[in-house]
C-alpha cells in the first residue's frame, strides 16, 4: 500500500511538473526581468519633457459663448501646442481665446505636439493615423482615432497623440515592448495581456499548488520510509 501511494504521488508530481514547468519558467523569467528593471524607465518617463512653457491662459472667451446650441456637461482647460483650448464634453475642442472649433489634429500638428512632449531633438520617421487597435497593440485601450508618431531613435520611440483632443497619451519604446511581451506570459492573458483574473492563470496557479503539495508529500513519504529501514 505504501509503495502504491509513493508510485501515484510520483506520477502526479512528474505529470504536473511537465505540464506546468514551461509556464513556471516564464513566470520566473518575467519576474526576474520585472525586478531588475526601473518601472519609470519602462513607462518612458525619461523621454518626457518635465517642464513646458505654455502661453499664459489669459483673454479667454466665456465657455457659454462657444456655441449657443451646446449643452456643456464637462469642460477642461488644456494646452494644445502651447495654446489654451477648451475640451468640452469629452468630444469637442475649442480655441479658448477665439472660440473657434478645432477640427481633428492634423499630421503636422501631431508631429509638433509629439516633439513638444518628447525630450531630445530626434527626427521623425513617419506619422501613422490609427482608427482601431487590436487587443495586443501597444496603444490598446486608449482614445481613438490617434496619431502614432515614430521617431528616429535606437529604442524605436513612438509617441501617441489623441486626434480629437490633441493630448499626448503615451510613449512606447523597445524596453516597454519587452516588458509588455513578458507581462503577457506572467498574467497568462494571451487574448489581451492585461486581465490578471483570467481562468487560465487561476487554473495554473492551482496546478502549481498541487505540484508543491505532491512534492512535499513525496518528501515526507520517502523520509518516513528511510527512517523505518
């Protein structure tokens, strides 16, 4: 009976070890990478200009004078290309000094905004207009349409500009992309990368606990047998 128990414990332990061993490797590899990297650098904070001199927000028109048919539920004063603008109802952009409605940000304006926010005098390779992004895209879950401004930089630097509001949304670079790729293996969300409560991760966590328990079971069973012998 003791031999049968050890046999089944070994079989279970070996099966579980092979089954989840590869995932354990990726958990360990990604964990090592995360612990040895500076999260601020991953976010790209070192590429941002910390202080930007904007035009003084003076001589602003009254928001009520923007459009007689406009019902304002939310209003935010923001600077686009150093100029004060009203971002109204999360959908329309007005020049705060002239009251003129700003259309979508053009390619040249997007490039200008990107150069304002990115530190360093880097050349621009191209600007890409995005209307949709997949679940694995580095700009996933952010406002669309948007401009992706690609800089001539060793880190393949890309700045993302909201085409409606003109806001600087994100900066992405090679180190962030490595982090994001490993994050997918760490969370086991192979559909979208960001769901930390998916069923696959929960299942493998339980299998991992079973592997550990079966290992301890084997240890105590073999130790007990040696003592009796």
